[in-house]
C-alpha cells in the first residue's frame, strides 16, 4: 500500500511505523488517523513479525492534533468520534488502543515534541523510549478539551492518579528525564532508536507465543480481579505447553543454540 502519512519499513521481523508529515511536525490530521488505524489492524493479523517500533520522522514525534484540519469540519469531527456503543472505541481512540491489541511488543521511540494526541498515541505502546530533552505534554486542557483518544487507559497503568490528574489538568510540558521519574516513559538515552533496536534483539530470544501470552495476560488482567488473573494465567500456560514453540524454547535452553521459532500461534 502507498502510505501518504506514514512510512512503514520492515527488517528482520521488526516493523517500523513512522509518522511522516514532517512539514507539519507530524500533526494528526484525518488521513493520519485513518492510516494509523489501518496499519495497526494489519499488524495485528501478522504472525511472522516479532516487534513493532512506532516513531516520527523529522526529529519529532507529533505536535498533536491538527486543529485546523479536523476541528473546523463537523463531518471530520463526527467521523473521529462516532461509535455504535459508548463502550466501543471510535477512530480517535483506536489509534492508541490498537497498539495494545497487537500480540508483539510495541516500542514507541520519541524525539522532539510529543504533545496532546501524539502522546495519547504512544501511550498505547507497551514501551516508550525517549531522549533526555524530549518534550511531552497532555495538552488537551489548553484547548478546553479532555483527553479522549484512549490515552488515559494506559496512563492510569503507569502513573499514580494524582500525577495523571496534574499532567492532564495543567497541560504541563515535561522533559524525557522528568517523564522517566514519573514512570511515564520506560527508558531515556541519547539515541532511543538504537536502544529500542537492542531491546528488540533481546526479546527476540524468547518464544513469540510466550511474549504474546505475557502481553495479552498483562493487558487483560492488570486491573482485574485476582480470580480473573489466576484463570488467565492458567489458560495461557496450557496453550503454551501445547504449542510447538514451547518445545523449541526447551531445546534452545538445553543445547544453547539458536533454533528458529515457528510463527506465533493464531489464538494470541
């Protein structure tokens, strides 16, 4: 597919999805919403990939929502917010939530600005790697709005409630170093892309089925009841024990050789 707002590349099982609207600091317009929704749905079906890196071209991740492109058109605004049921995810929310549904690790590499809707997009990733001087902000309050792109779903899992409310109510801009102290990001380095690729190489040593099970169980049960977590752990373990990659993992450990894993099983 010819992407207009994204640059999608693939190398050795790692798919890199880069926001590619550099003349507008990768601001989110309707075309970018549509393409982010589409690529994330496509990647969810892929059994042959091992990781996804989400980043932005031009030295910045995203300056946030392109207000002129979206908010000035009632038709576009309705398309972003429309849903069949209140509990379903609309287009605006899917560009964040969909990364949680992809059964491989998703790492956001964030440089420059990551404001408003851009930050909500990366909150859907499993990990966030940033530079020390990266700027992050939940900026919607400055426009008289609330964050409504499912970013709070992930935010509540990584920071305390008072920190989440403080960042959301003030629209404060914080650095990568500050974000790490608040647990908003995973890692800070001078070259977060190199750090992310090294992380990908490390997790590639694990069974793709085990990684998918860990992500699935964690996301489904992190805020759930004890009984739900225990049930999900047992179900996941049974599925893993019956899978071919469990036996391959055992051989790799015993022989200390890099026997290739098979593609991920379909039920993750």
